[in-house]
C-alpha cells in the first residue's frame, strides 16, 4: 500500500513510521490537543481571551510538524496531497486571524492521521502475522544430543524434534513417530491430519498428541509458510482495474481541486467585489474537504483485507486483479480426477490376453508406472502391492501427457495408456477394442498395456466423487454461475457418470491438455468469463487460458503456488464457492466505499462553496470518510 500511496500522494495511505517516530508523533499530537484545550478554556471561560492567541498558534505549530514534513516530501516529488492542502489551509487561517480554527483543524487532523495509520497498519499486519505461526527456536538432534537453536540457523537435513502440542517450525518429512497435525492455520482444514513416517509436515501447523522426529527439507525463508506470506504480500502490487482507474483519477483530481480553490478565493473578489477574507476562508475549507484520501484508500484497504482473510482460510489469491476477475465469472470448469473426485483410484478389473496371466499384466504395468505419481499409477501400484508382486525397475521412462507412460522393463518396451494412445499408433485390435468397451460398460476407465508395441491386456480403474462435490455445484449456481462444466481426459462413459452424479451442465471427455485449452476458450465465447479449477501440471495450459486459474491442493507444491492465479492449499472443493463469494463481497465493498467517498466529497464541496462548512467540519468529513472506508474494509478479514 505504501507504493500506492507514493503514486497517488495520499498521506493517509503511507506506512506507519518506525516505533520511535510514531512515539514522537504521538507526543506532538498530544501536545497540540492539550494546548487547544488550554487555549479554548482561556478564550471561552476567562476575561482574558486575547491570552489564548499565542497558545492557539503554538498548538497549530505543534500539530503541523509532521504534516509539514510530509507536505514537503510530497512537493519534492511533484505531488499534491492532503498534507499540502492542510498546511495551506492552516497558514491561510492564521493569515486571516482565525487562530482558533487553525489550531483545532490541525490538531484534529494530526490525531485523525495517527489513529487512521494504526487502523491501516492492522489490516496490513494481518498478513505479516502469519510468520508468527512458526516458533523462533527449534529443538534439533545431532551428534551432540538435543539442543535448541534459532530457526534461521537450521539447515535442510537437520533432525527436528517436535513434541506434543508444539508448533512445527519448518517444513520437513517425518522420520519417526506418528501424530495428528492441525493444519488449520495454513490450510483452513477443520480436522487434524494423521502424519506417519514418510509424510510431509509444514511450518506453522500444530502437532497433536504424538512426538515426531522430522527431517527438515527447507530453510525458514523457503518454507511453505514463508512462500505464502511472500505471495500474499506481493499480490498487493497487482492492482485491480478499479484501483488503477482510481489512481489515474487521483492524479488529476487533486491539482484540479487546488485550481478550483484559487478560483473560489479570487473570482468573487475580483469580479463581484465580495469580501476577500470570507472567500479565502471558503477556499481553504474547499482544499481540505475535497482531498480524495478516502477515495484513494477505498480499493487497496479492501483488497489487502480480502487477501489476508483468504490466506487465513487457506486460499492464496495472487492479487486484486484476480479477485475482480473472479467476481465476474459466469462459468466454472472443473478437471475430474483429483479435483472433483477423490483421485484415489482403485483397480477393479484385469483382462489379460495371449497367454499372459493377470499377475504378468499387473507386473509389467506396475513396473512402468512405478516412477509416476499419477492417480492411475498409484491404483495400479497399490493393487500390485496387495498381490505381493515383485516389481522390476524401469528405464527410459517418459510421460505422454493425457495419454499414458512408456519405457523399458528388462529388455522389452512397455506402454501403458488410454485406448486413444494405441488408436493413434494404429495398434488397436478388434479384441482389445472389445475389451476396452467392456471395461467402459462396467463404469470403469480402460488402461491398455502393450509389450513391444503389441497390446497384451486391459486394466480397469475407478474413481469416486468427493463428498460434498454435488453441493459445491449447487452452491455455485446459487451464486449466479450460469454454467458448470467438467473437462477431463477420462473416457466418455466414466466422465458422464461422474458428471451426472455432480449435476454439472456439460461434460467434455477425452481432452488432452491442448484440447482443454480449446474447451476453455469455447466456453468463454459461449457463456462469458470462465474460471478453471484443476489439480496438476496437465491442467496448467487450461488454467493459463482461463480468466482465472484455480489450483487445488497446492500445499507444498512450488509449481502450483507459482503458476496459479488462486491456489487452494487443500483439496477442499467448498473453498471454490467461498472464494467466489469473497471476490464479489470485495467488489461490493469497494463500490460502497467509492460511493461513500464521492458522495461525502460532493456534499461537503457544495457546503464549502456555499459557506456553510467550516474548517474543522471539513477535517471531520475527510477523516470520518476515511475511517468509515477502513472500518468497512477490515470486515473482509473475517469473511466466511
């Protein structure tokens, strides 16, 4: 936000000074207020009202110290902000002997700036407090025994001891022990997750009832928690279109107000012969009341609050521009496997051919899939482990995105993939075609296995929708999403069965990564702005092609965190409608703030020119509008 403030010249938006500077400013503000009280007492309740004049002047000088410093900085960089306008107004008021108003205006202004800076700082610090989730000391075990060292000194590979109830300091892999870990501070998950040997744990999460020894995998600066904080903080620089418009508006608005104030002070005097002091006073009021501070902060404070609130729910939004785009989304397209389904496939059918046994077929398929993390590979491997099958290490393995995988096992070439892969290679035989169709008719997804280019059998795997997935689709429709689609590389029968269970409007099956991009573009052309929700590398082109790309389960994934517009740290589908609700609430919040700011400005500008508004009323109007804008925006931090 400080960068925004420099651009638009709004002192209200500037960073809070360092603690010492804040303390000094607080003292000057208190001195100015105390002098005003003393001077008012002398002026109103004693027979010596003239004695109050030097005290009013002293109060005006004390209250002007920091506004004058900021005004000078603004002038040096060629900007006109509220501080410049305030110093002009105070000097003018003293010049026309309105000492009481000069002192009251600047003391009120100084107090309002001090309070407002703290309010804005709280909104910004809501993000920074994420770093406090990790402890500063870490208990590590080495040749010298167990000892506590500073978190910054812990290197990858160190063994970290995590006791029951402690916060986990750094990302790592469990080496021994087991426990339930509360990941809610990072992911927003409501239930603890059981962690066993080999499982990954993350900085900032809370250990449950068991003790664990964890091998550290990332330094503090590289941890998932640190990346989350960095991404959310850097998101502030990606300004929403409405914010960009307000920045451009403020660039010419403030100089225009100064020109209008000069005209108010001179035209009635020179043309109509009206009293100079009266119209100078009105021009000073106009300068103060017309400053666009509330308008300028209306967008950034809403965006920052929304980003902080989303981060607390385990949703990383990469900037205001994505929030604004998401608010206008009319189509949501989901990938299938691992996104709307559990991604935990089971191998339910094995159909070997040409004298091969089921174990032969499964051995070759599992060996070639052993280097893949795809859900289909995991299903095949799980089935092989259940049968106690010994696997052979494969070589020259290469993935065929959207189609399958191939490599060598021993001295033979093994390919494992969709019927489409073998149809494209001209290797589909009538027998294999019938077997694949049989698997489809059983509601399974067919996987063809080939040896040296010749198909030797068909496997069938099955996936199931996530609990609550159908409710998510219903929630999206209730929020005004006109079209919910599913775009998947799975075969048509399985895709349509899942789509029917979820109640989506459209199913596009058999889609390769490039096909998914075309599907996204077609949906946008037919129905409007689209958000694509996926879970992996295969979905990356479609995520990039969509107006907003949303990645599921990004916890621990560098690629997902870096490439997505929005990253959901867990696989919780309800976070999709939540994020859309948040985006629309944020946009509505910004619109209310802008309308409030402009409405108050227009009203008080009219009152200032008419001579009804006074200087202290102008300050209250300006700071009051800013305070209302901030108060309205910070509610987004607790949006659910």
